C-alpha cells in the first residue's frame, strides 16, 4: 500500500481525482473526503497495493503532479511502534492499546486521589465503558475545561496526548507554577478516547479505520464519523449521507452512543465548562469555529488572537509550525463537528488541534515523536487554559 500526495492545479485536475476516487477504492487522509478537494490543495490518499500502479499510470497520463509520501505503508506501520520492548505495561512514550489505557485511568486516579477522579459517562456501541478523568484540586464553584482525544480511531497520537496531559498535571503539580494555579482554580475533564470501539479495531483488525463500529440499518457498511455526528449544521456540507463513506454523518445528530454520551455530559455541565479542546491529527493546525459555515463566529477576533499566541507557544519548543484560523476558511467546510457544537452551546473557547505531522508519516507518526509532540502541544494548551482562567465569563 502506498500513500500519494497530489496538488491539483485546476478544476480539471480536481475532476481527475474525483474520477480516480469513483473508480478505485481510495482512502483519503487529507482532506477527509474527495468532495472537499479543491484546486491548489494538498491531497493525501492511500491506495491498496494491487491498485498503486494503476493510480500512478492514471496520474501520469493526466499530467497531474504527484509524489509518493509513503512508499510502503506496512513498513511504516511496523516502524511506528519503534520502542523495542513491547511490554504490556503502560508507557507515556509509546502507543497503548485500549485495555492498557483503561487500566491506566483506574491507576492514575487511585495513585493521585487528591487530584484525579474517574467516572463513566456512558458506554460505546460495543458496550465498553467511556471513562472520564476529572483533574484538579477539590474546591467549590470551580469552572472547567473539557479535553477529549481519539475521535477518529486511526489518529493514535491523539489519545497519547490526553494521557500525557494527565501525567504532566499530576507530576508537576506543586512544582510548575502555571499547572499548580490551573489545577487549584480550574477542573479539567479529560476523555482519553472518545471512539473506543474504533480504536480497538485499529489495534486488532484495520489500522486505518476511522469511524465508530455501529451497524447501519439497510447497509452492510459499518460506522459513523463521530465528528460529523453533532447537531451543528448536521450533514449539510463536508459530510456524507452514505454509510459507506468515511465522513458518514450518521442517521441523525447524536445517533452514535459515543457522541451522545459526550454531548449529554457537556450539556449537563454547561454552567461550569468554559472551554472545549478536541485533539485530532494530522496537519499541524489550531482551528476554531466555524467549520459548518464560512461565517465567522462573533468571538472571531478573540479566538484568532488566542490561537495565534498558542501557536507561537507551541512553536517555541521545537519550531513546529502550526496554521490557525476558523475551520471552514482554514482547511475546508465540514458540518457536524464537536467544536462548532460546543461553541453553539455557549462554550466560547472552543478549539480543535490537529497534531503532527504534515504528511511525512501522517497517521503512522512514530513513537519517537510522541514526547516532543505532547510537550509542544502542552505549551499551547497551558496558554489557552491560563487565558480562560483570566477571562472567565
């Protein structure tokens, strides 16, 4: 299997990519779907081994410039788990499977009772409990920040960040002044993996799976894109009504047990949750509403200023460059996303992170990059959290 990158120069070349996608099973990595492809946009997609030469021939014939980003996907996947010892023990610098993460949520709460508690906010389609960690010093009338990871199953660096965030909170409380102040004055709700069934499936069956694992009535195709399943311009643009597509919006808003559990929890805590941060990969972006419309949010100036400084903070460590702005204008329109929904619920500080990288590894980011990715992202998250604390509303 190979991963290609093309940059269509005009509508005609966009048409060629559309033709390609309709004739051959193509897995779009960036953007999420062929419908979002526009001229001059970087387009990354995966092709099955048996079809790679056919794809190369078609691109050459049509004069579409392309390069092979990943020449041997299986080799990249094998190399992704690059820590030599594959013990079952939890580690913050390797990718952990769901059972290991679930056990870790219990352990971290048991070992840090003053700072961490664990609850269950629902269960997945396949019946797995959705664990939520509440991180913070106990106090009255505390406002909160909600952070979630693992919406899309194959974005493994995302759950790694949620675990890292909790680790840093408990290890540096009382040492790092910013973290100490934040945990004294705010609570952080951390949902380490939203789409647990999908995540398990990427470990057991298909590493490139994206959606949930729910059955769709009248279709043999499985799953819904949980980040197209929220009631925010639901299924209007950048989402598909076909259950076989990777951006399928679901049969109705919150049709997925996972998105409903998340939405129910946030609705039940709207008086306290003042910021919503959702962690995805890849592309190195810091986005804010809106994605379901090109209209700018009423808080555009403030959100843009926060994103600008947060991106600078992130880059200060390893010079990793992030692009920031409203979702639809910055990358492409996509309806039904959790950040737009949270913002429309009245959570002003609503941001989506797309972590490393920009395509060299894509979803196969090696374990050696977990630590630097999490360290730099933490700087941006700390900045946003501190800003929220100083601008409570």
